[in-house]
C-alpha cells in the first residue's frame, strides 16, 4: 500500500491564482481530511469528509473548497490564492470518523508559497 | 474549547537515556489520543493510538499512557537513540467530526 499520497510536494503561486492540491489513499478509508500547519499555530483542520459525496467545514475553511467524488481522492482547491495561505498542507485519512479504531494516517505534505 | 499543551517545547538528552514527553488536555471528553512523530520537512508518522477506554499502549521502545480524569498523557521512550531526534506531537480526538486537536509539539534532540 502507498498509504496517503499528496501532489505536488512544493508549489509557488502568485496572489489571485487558483490551484488544486491532490490527495489520494489506497486503504479504502471512509474518512479524509485536510490540515494546514503554520509556525506557532500548530495543525488546524480545513475541511473533512466522512465518505464519498459528503464533505464539511473544519476550523479554517475560508478560501478553500473540497469535493469527494470517490472514496480514494479528496482534492483541496484554492480559489484565489492569498499570501495568508502560505503554509504546509497535510491530507489525512482513517477507517472511520467515529469512536472506533480510527488511527489517522498523514500524507507527506504540500509546501505552498503564495507571493 | 479543547486545548492541548505539550511541555517542554524542546528537550536535549544524551544517547541511552530514558525520557518522558508530556501532553495535557483541558476536556476529558475524548475518544482517543494519538502520538505522532514529525521529522524536519516531512509528514506525520503515527506512533501510538490510545482509545479512551485504554490506559496505555506499547510499541517497541515506546510506551504511551492515558489518564483521562487528569487530562494527561505521557510518551515514554526507552534507551533513546540519535535516530529518535524529531518533533513529537500529541493529538486528541473528540466530538463527531473526526477532528484531531494537536499540541504544539516537543522537539527532541538525542546527542550521540
């Protein structure tokens, strides 16, 4: 199993550009989520999905869109990039979101710089 | 609002020492606690998951304990090695969203 994969690893954008960060998992996990990691702020939840076709907002959703058309993929879209979105983005997945054995697995991250 | 604190923020020890990393949380209504390791510029690697009904979990030289009533967890690393140098993060799972709330991490340096 490849686990959780993310592309690209690095990206530089100009203010106002749009892009999609890709995330895929091959573990047949129901639950997938996106976090951003910033110095002094730790990791914060952006959006999450409890299954194909179901998404919801996390703690810091503004400026980001998600969709979940398949179990495997959970892309994160930046609609109009801003310098405040410069961060490291991590995708995670777990078997479920409930109280069971829902160990979460993280991808290697995408390092995004917005100029 | 759940808050997770890790103390100390940084720790430097000589190789071979046994050490304890601390994690505290303000709301005991959690369903699990997970310890991660993060190497510089890398992603998070899951080390141990403790369900709310469990008191501890062990994996190799690592042992994590959980005391929900006092809002504390510890990660014990036995016979530390330079390869253990990394940032260790604890995260609690609570609520219905699957959201993890992370501490700021403890950066460990093990000197040869």
